[in-house]
C-alpha cells in the first residue's frame, strides 16, 4: 500500500529533468537547500539561482573565507560554500 505522500515525492522527482536545478524551500519560507543535477558542480550554478539566493534569501557569496585577494572572479561564487 502506497500513501499519498510517497506519490507526491515520486511526482516531484519525475518533474526534474537530467539537467534541472531546484531550490528547496521550507514551510517557513526559508531556503533549506539546493538540488544540483548529477555531474554538475557548485561552480556551475545558473546566474538566476545565484540571484535569487542573494536577493531573496540574503546569501552573501562575497564572504567566502578562502577568497584570494588577487582574484575577484564571479565564476567562483559557490566554490567554497555549500548549502544544505
């Protein structure tokens, strides 16, 4: 016997394509995490997702502790930060 909750979860995964990204937002409206498609890395996050995370959830990617003083490359916004 399958309950409705299992069916809903399966339908969510069915909606995701191989290259789809997803933000996971809790019932309180806060960002809980990000789904990264298989074979992709954090440094490949689409700009629109970075924009949403910065502007709507207050994630500040410029606060990376390992940031090199000589390099200020926008392509490296997520390389030293993981969202769970």
